[in-house]
């Protein structure tokens, strides 16, 4: 297992490191925390002493707060964030757009109460944020649509299809209990540049 993860590290632009460097007399972190990979959990269950695994390497995936690896994307051509979050975050070659509403950037008001017009405005706003990040609709790989009423699904699809060239991004659509400012629709996405 460790050797397969080690082999994967270069393709993910992640340095491989020796498991021995992480071995201490204390417990290793649980899977999902810090360097909690399946390799760590496999080594943790091993009956052999930790030092015997020093020649094995694995990729360490951890959450970093280092600002140099993530960049906030901001444009005045799309509505400002409504809270303590960014319009988008760019890290390496991936862009994560926060949920976008059908607000007019200059006024902060909805374009209308119509789900069709809000959808059109959401997608225009997304386009501006994507452009500010160096991405475009064609580089979107995943979207999540949140609707106030799932009965609007067909109307939204007709408008959505005009913006995303084939192959269309992967997508999830949900009806939610409520959206910010009583919006009819909110869309977030992930793009690769």
C-alpha cells in the first residue's frame, strides 16, 4: 500500500516522505487528520516496530493554512461575498467558487423574482468570477445547484445548458429549505485551469 501511494505522489505534485520520520512513541493521527492516509492506518495496525518501515514512503496529505498556496479570487464584476468567505479560492490549478446568487453586482439586488432570470444572472456572475481566476465555463468540472423549489429543475436546465459546452461538468442538484436572501437558486462550482 505504501509503495503505491509513494508512486502516486509525483503525479499529485506532493512530496513523498519516509514513514519513519513520523514515527514517535505517541500515537499516529487518526485517518483523515494530518497525515491520516490509509498507509498510516495500515502501519499503525502493524505488529512490527515502527522503525522497520523507514524504507517505505507515502504521500502526506494535510490541510494547510499557508496563504502562499491559496489565493483569493475577487472581482467587482460579480456580487461581493455576503459573509466571511471569498468569491473563489484558487490553489495550484484548481478554482473553487463559492455559491453564487442572481444578484446584480452594482446594486446587490436580485435581477428579479423569476427563477429563470436569477439563473441567467447566477451564470453571468459565475462567468465573471471564473474569468477573474483564469478559468472559463469550459474548464468547470463540477457544479452544485441548490434550488428553493425542485419543480424549477427543468427551467434551470434549459438555461444552464447554454453555458456549459460538452462534455458538461459533473453536477448535483438539491432542493434546500432556504437560500441566502430568499434566493430561488444558488450555484457553486469547481474548475481546473
